C-alpha cells in the first residue's frame, strides 16, 4: 500500500502518516533484512550439502562394515608396505649421505673423477659417522693413489721464500735492495 492509494480514499495527510506508521510497525517484526535472508539461505544450502555428504559417508560405512575383515587385511597389508617402504627410504637416505660424504672426501683428496673412484670402492666396509666422515675411506683412497695415481691430481707443494725475492711475491725488501746493490757493483 502506498500514499497515492490512501489519498485516493480521501484521507488526510495526518491519517495517511498514521496508517503508514502502523503498517511499518506491523511488518518490521515480520520481515528480516535481505542480507540476513541471504546468509540464512546460504547456511541452509551448506547444511543440506553436509547432510547429503554425511548420508553418503554413512551408507559407505554401512557397506564397508560388512567388509570389516577385508579392511583389516588391507590395513595389515598397508602397514607391512609402509614398514618396507620406510626401511627402503631410510636405506636410500643412508646411501645418499654416504655418497655425498664420499664425494667430499674424494674432492679433498683431489680426485679427478669422483664417479669412477666411487665405482672402485667397496662400500660394504664403509661406515658413515655422525660428523659426516666415512670410516675406512682414507685407507682406500691412499691405496688407490698408489695403485692408480692417474685418478688423482698431483699436488705440488712449493716451499715459500726460496726465490730471489724471499717469497714476498715481487715486493721490495731489505734482501732485494742488498741484491740490487751487489748487482750494480758487479756491472761496474
């Protein structure tokens, strides 16, 4: 009902205002805002979906309850598979850590091709320590250096300070000034 319809009934503006006010008071308690309605409607849809999902799960559980022995057998199989997979994964982890530690030790020993050197090493006697070192690898590397020296770089050690400049790398020193004085005296 709107103001124009009420005016057509020959009502005064005061009477129309009171009628509209009474009407608004009556409908305010009966209606909810659109946003609240939308919230409740969405909540209702969500609850219906959850109920349908719960009913499907319940039906599946009822069906599977009949197969509880099969499930127990499957669970046992999965546990056994998990244990074997876990052991396999732990062993791969140990082998990977041993491989990395061997590569590090071979690099320290100046190995030219770590893959070839690792292939020559019998890993059954090697143990990886908590600090990352490998027990038994030093002896194997030393024996390989003697038997197959081409696998390792020949590291030359030079004594420092035996050259003309006294190991100063070309820097002037008291010795070089003395040598210069001597050379000048010979050239005279």
